[in-house]
């Protein structure tokens, strides 16, 4: 089963790359990852997680510890 989540990031592409590298090192089963920005320079990342391999709660727990992540929403 695939689950999506969206995280607001604090420092644009730098935050995106840091979070992506940490998830890679933790061997999280990410099916897709994308970065979004809006007119007010707010940056976010959308992840699609394969929940058969990695639990969504585990990913949320890892991301909550990062100072680059401001808010996480399960879609």
C-alpha cells in the first residue's frame, strides 16, 4: 500500500536535499519524491512511501526530528 505525505521545509532546496539524503541513509522505501514552491517562497516536499516495506509512522518520526521540517501532513 502506498501512502503520501507532505512536509513544509524551512530552507528551500537545501532542506529538500538534506531530508532526501537522510531518508536514503535510513533506507526508507520512497517510491516518489518531489519539491514544491509557491509565490511566497514557501517550500515543501511530497513523498509517496511504500508502506509494505516501511511504516508511515517510522518516516514521520524520522522527519519530526529534523530542524528543516516544519510541518508534516498525511495526504
